[in-house]
C-alpha cells in the first residue's frame, strides 16, 4: 500500500463516516425483513453476503415469498440495480488505474452512499493510488457496517413473534426509498404508472405484469420528461 | 415457511447477474465502452418504476383483490407521512408498523 493510497483511504473514511452510520437502520431492517420472509439465519446472511444490495434484497423478498418464477425475481433485481450501470460508467475513469481483480472488487462494493459522497473528489484528484484508497476504504467499511448490522437484525428477529408481520418492513423500506425519488415530476409519473400497471396486470401469466409495468413506467417517465422540456420551451 | 436449495440459486443469480454485473460493468470494462445518452436517460426511471411496481400491489391487494381500505395501505400512508415530518431514519418504520398493528 503506497502512502498516497493510505492518505486517500483516511480522507475517504472521514468523508463517508456519516453515510456509514446511515446504513445501520437499513441493514437492521433488511435483516428483520429476511427472517420475516421465512429465511433461516444462515440463508439470510447468505443472501446478505452474496447479493449485498438493500434495494435488490428488499425488492425481491415479496416476490420470493409469493413464489414468483426465478427469472422474474432476477429480472426485477436487475431493473432496480440498473442505476449502478450509470454509477459504474461514472467511476470507470477515476478507477481506471487499478488492476482487474481490484476493479471487480470496486464493482462488488459499489453503493449509492459512497458513490454520491466521493464522486466529486474522484473526478478532480490526479493521483490514481489516492483515488483508489479514497473510494475503496469507505466502500469496504460500509460493507462491514452493512453485514454486521444485518447480522444483528437477523439475530434479533428470532426473538420477535411471527404475528408482528416483520416482512412488512421490506415494503416500508421500499416506500422510504421511493418518496424522495417521486419529488421530481417525471419520476412520479414513472412510479405512478409502474404501480398502477402492476396492479391492473396482476392477472397476467408468469407474473409478466410486473415486467410490463416496469417497462411502461420507464417509458412514461421518459415521455413526461420530454413533455416537460417541450413545455419549458427550447 | 421453508425453502429448498433453489433459494441459494436465487441468491447467486441475483448477486452475480443482477447486482455485481451492473455494478462492475464499466469499472471493469474501463473507458473502452460507453452508453448512448438516450439509454442513460431512460435508465434513470428504472428504479422508481420497479420499486412502485413491487410495492403498490403489495399494499393495495388483499388476497389478490384491490381493497383500498386495508391496514397495509394505512401503514404505507403513515410511513410516507413520517418521511415528511422528520429526517429520523427510524420514524417511517415505527409509524408504519404501529399503524399496521393498530388497524388490524
């Protein structure tokens, strides 16, 4: 580890400390929700380590509980994670100096919070080693916080009666994620269309309705943005 | 409820194909690849559309039929209100679960 990697790591850790604390309630809730869905502690921690993504985990739980087909579960997780393709594209240049295994690691530990907090500095910092430390150290730290807090949630869930419907925590978590998104008009249109279509098309075979609803929601959001821009004038 | 080995297959597929692959995509490909502007724009709407498509049926359907006045919808409304009155990360969960239990 070069001195500049370590300097970057220290700086990144300091910058992302508040973000890593914000992870704790999410991880606890995800742990509770997974046990609420009927997973054993080993299954829950397995999902946490293999998937390592709150939205994908919480979003697929209702589908797994409902016994949805595997392809639909995986496709739904992929759609909620498509934002990472955009994040990944933004990080490609700042992290270009790292080795291939390290770049895979950088991908695995990519989270919304660290991305949003570090991107600005990553773009302007000239030292590649410093950038890698600045990104990787807080990302690994957040991963550790996530896994340990999830474990606490999983273990605590065992002492809570089943009748308390803990699996509903997953739905609340998804709502909390949706609310700030829906403050932008086209986003609200995308969400309203996706939600309404999913209800209307629930009778489609193989739960295809969910996929059609998502595609319809994306199209509606895209169209709403277009109209908004046109109304605002050239 | 208990699950068989296919649950692990589900985890691996979600983890590898649906999570790590999109995250690592361009970091691993480097600057050789890029996405057209239109695709990037459309992708921004994917999370909102998908989250709503999962959560809305979950809160308005009771045994497969639309039921507007049900405890889950009340709980959802309480959670949304909680996000508006405070930045406390626990409040939406406390309010939502409390509403769910009270309305039952």
